C-alpha cells in the first residue's frame, strides 16, 4: 500500500519542522533548557535533512532508510526531554515537545520510504 507522504514532501516537512523548532523558544518564551534542546535539535536535524538522499537534499549521502530510523529514534526521545531536562513544568515548552513528537510519529508513519526519491 502506498503511503501519502512522498520523500519529496517529507524532506520539505523536515525543513519546516526545523524552522518551527528554531523559532519556538522566542515565540513561546521557553526556559533555557528547552531553548538549548531546540538549538541542539535544529543544529543536528537541519544538516541531517540536507545530507539525506531526498529531493531536497543539498549533498545527498544518507539513505532514506537511515533517515527513517533516525526519525523513529526521535519519536522515542522527544517526549522524554521535558522531564529529563527539567522543563516539564513549563507548559508551553512541554506541550511543544509533545506536539513535535506527535508530528514526528504521524509523518514517519505516513511516509512512503520505499518510493524513489525523485
């Protein structure tokens, strides 16, 4: 069964997500630990997306399947961060990370990882 999110759309969503994560701390007045988590995410995920063998890859080196596995790992890590980094009581930051988890799970599940990255 074909899934509705193509590698092309997934790669665009990666960059949009990274931009949202980069903007969230200022827009939502995150505490320092949540801000650092966002900076780390953006600093690692943006180059990772750029290096993925996808239509929006700048220097495609990383196979889509590796990218998929990284997205699965993120889906496990993201919801733990508010408690692990001590910002779970900051409602906006906690809920942002939980929403980012939900988006990651849905996009990962609906991406057609077997499609040719045209």
